[in-house]
């Protein structure tokens, strides 16, 4: 019977990228906004659409972190993702604060980086025979 090999997922990274783009646009980063407008994506710059993208990105990232947690059993990346998500949602939608929203984004990026390190498949020693 062959042992199943684990294949790392990319949902946490995809979720982080979507959430980061939505967050930067919500904070009014002009260069990214102009780039998106020039690419014909101006309709995505409406606040309700950006908030929906932010929440969707955070949820996709949460699913990816949970799947990775089942593999490596390290709770820290999952806890950091939850903390960063709460910071972002609170400081963008409830009590707007750009520096604290950036802090949430930094926490999310640390969680994604940490998870990518822990999610690497372990190399098995060569078998003789």
C-alpha cells in the first residue's frame, strides 16, 4: 500500500493576495487605483465591491490555512491569520485607521509566510533495496 503524499495548497496565498489588493485600494493607494482603472477594472473600485473582495479573500485564506493546519499541525499561522483578519475588518469597516489596517495586513503576510514554510513537504530519507 502506497503512502499518500501531501500536496500543499495555494488557497492561503490566493486569499492573502486578494485581501491585500482590496485593502490597499480601500486605503486609497493612488498608484494601484490608477493601475486598476487603466486595466479596465474601475468598476471594482466601488467600496461595497472592495469590501466584498476583502471578506472573500480573507475567507479563502482561512480555508487554505485550515487545510494546511490539518497537515502540519502548527496553530500559529492559523491564529495569526485570524488576528490579522480581525484587525483588517475592524480597522477598515468599523473604526477606520490606516496605520492599524496596515498592521493587520502585515500580520496576514507573516501568517502566509509562516504557513508556506510549515506547509512544505518533508523530504523522506532514501530507501534502500
